[in-house]
C-alpha cells in the first residue's frame, strides 16, 4: 500500500470513539515496515516503536478516534434516537446518510427530517440531539432488532474523502485521522532515509481523545517519555461566522500552527520554531487559555510532567462531514516533525532553570 492508498483507506474507514480497532489495524499494517516493535494497549492505543531500548524517549502523537453517535432508544415505529459519542453536531445531522455499525455488518440509515411544507418556518430553531432520529427502513422495533441494531450500537455519518480544487482534502474525521496519517509519514521518512535516531521514538496513535483525552492519559503513564510532539487540528478562522478577535487568526495554506499556552513547554515550543525557521517552513501562531483541548494536555500533566508541545494543522468546518485541510499544510507538518526529530540529540534537559 502506497501513501496515497493508505490515506484514502484510513480516512474512509470508521473509527468511532471507543471503537477504533479497525482503523488502528489499517494504521499499524501501513507503518509495520517502518518500525521495530509495536505496542497495543488494553483500550486500543497503537504505538510503533523505532530504535527501542534507548535511555531517552521521544513521542510523536495523534489521536485515532472520530465523533459519532450511540443508539439510545428505539421507538415502536422503528425509529432510532441517539446520544452523542464525543462532540457530534445535531445541527448538521438532518438529511445526512448514516452507517449503523452492528456486530457483524454495517446497516445503512438516514437522519430523517420533516419536510419544509409541514414546518412553521417562523418558529424553526436549531435541532437538538433529542430532535434528530434515524430511519433504517424498519417498520417497527422488532424489525430493527432483527437487523442486529440495539441500544449502544454506534453510528457514524456516511461520507468519503475527496479533493477540492487540487489543493484541499475534504472529508469526515480528518479530526484527527489526518494526524495519524502525518505521523505515519514521518516514520516512513525516517526509514526510507536510513536515519539512525539517538533515542527511542514512539509513534503513538491514541484512542478516545474526543471524550476527554483518555487514550493519551493511559499511554503516557506507560511510556513515560522525555519529550512529546503532539499533532492535532485547529480552526481555520477565515471562513464566515468566525471571530478572529476571540478565536485567533489562522488560515489553511499558511503552514502549521504553533501553540502558546500553559500546557505547552516553552523551550520545546521555541525549539520547534527554530527548526521551522532554519528549514524555511512557514508557520502560524495560536494562543490558548487554560488548556489546549488536545492530547498535549494529557502528555503534559498525566505523569510527573512531560516536556510537550503542539503542532496543529489548520482545518475548516471542524466536526462536520466536510472538514477541510490544505495539502501543503499537511506536508509542512510532516516535514516539521521530521526535522525536529533530526535535531533532537537525546540528552536535552528542557527545564526552565536548574
């Protein structure tokens, strides 16, 4: 499987929070030629290990899960009512197609919605989770159950990866399987360029980020690294309805976003900026408040404190089925992480003073 085949196979696969195994298998199968060992933890976080057994340990990390829905109630007429699994958006659901993931197959469904003709448009409001429902073509509850659908069955939107104007990738769950793709490509570059790292590198694809950074919290306690470069997506704020004064000024096509905030270790952040400048990689800056809202927070705080920093990929329309990133930004993030790893000596003390 080449890189582009992997990108499409991985992005088009469903990996809902708590049910990431199928995507993790695709990811591990792709990186297998580039790593020396693998680690798979109890909840499904997957780790590729390069140059194991060294005293200094470095992580590059993304998260594998996507937002989704759980079946919460099945009414007598065979309609499915839902609850969120992660930050799923009820506003975009009506008239979307759904994949209902039963134990042994995927059942097709649609998010139904009353016709405009029968609604009082003057009183229309944004749908809440309690308002949306799925029609899977069943006449009653018994028929739904015979399909293998039950309370707790997980549901994803049906949508695939596509290109836009030759410059952008568009699809469902780029947040953050595009991160898994990027760290896999870093591993590939290390292998193909015959790089001998002076440290152990853990290429980490964590589960359950969307419900509280849980996979990262578990794996950082196990790995206890000295340094972590985390990648996730952040908001492109150029399209309508964003407020740059409150949400910052980031744009697809202008390079990786370097994050400033308490969870980001300042020396590591400045190291990344130096590497970007040395390699003429354009970058943007973002400020956060109490937390980054990414796995950086778990790596920073879940143990005794791992020197961690966040390299973000600008993304339009987060938590929709048309999440959009610039291919140039994606390639720049891959190159920036790769160049950072080449410059790590494996004996750095990142403390502010000693």
